[in-house]
C-alpha cells in the first residue's frame, strides 16, 4: 500500500505566498501573531472592549424592541429598522476606521463587533420569519426574508460611499 501524500496547508507557489503576504491584516484576529510574541493582556483588553460594546448594543436593541413591539403576525418593522440602521452605522464606522482612525486599536472591537454586533440581530430576524410562517403569514415572511438582507446591504453601501466621499472632500 503506497504511503499517503501529506497535505501541506501552506501554499508552496511563490506567487500565492506573495499574494497572501500583501493581504491586509486584521489586528483583532491576526493568527500570525499567535505564539510567544503575543501578549495575553492584549487579547483580554480586546475581549473586554467587545463584551462592553456587545452589552451596550444588545441593551439598546432590547429597549427599542420594548418601545415599539411587533404585534403577532405583523411585519417586523422594528427589527428591520434596527438591522438596517445598524448596517448603515457599520458602513460609516468602517470608512472612518480605515480612513481616519486607524491608530485607535479598540474602536473597531468596541463599536463594530461589540455595539453594532450586539445591536443588529440575525437571531431575531430568523425567529420572526419562523413565527410568521408558523402563524400562516407566509407572504409577509417571504417579504421580510428578502427585504432585510437587501436593505442591510444597501445601507452599508450607501453610507460607506457617502462617508468616503465626505471624508475625501474634507481632506482636499
């Protein structure tokens, strides 16, 4: 029986290695920093920022949902608005972080992953769809199923584009 060929997870083609080396590095999840050179305190600080931001965003989402509840069988306008608004803010935040605040190490984990990650809610979106289907409101469920990702993607695109134009205009 022939020996199985070992699989090498690392690319050996020099062009692939060069292309991978040019990819932007996410300092929050850069796996190449793992090992003895990485400080454990850095991970704890980032995790604390994400946790504090996530708690803040989740509380904001909860309070908005309590203020404007969705009646049974109705279109979940509140959850749609939360998700689209959160995605719009993510579009603004990502441009500001990449173009203006790149040296602020904890802004993205706190605001992006934490606050806006806790504020937007895929789980409530999924539960809303399930409840609408179970309640016999399939047309509403399908509309909501399609409208949420389209609205979220458009919100990110519109706000990121507008913010980038505004930032570039102010710099000139």
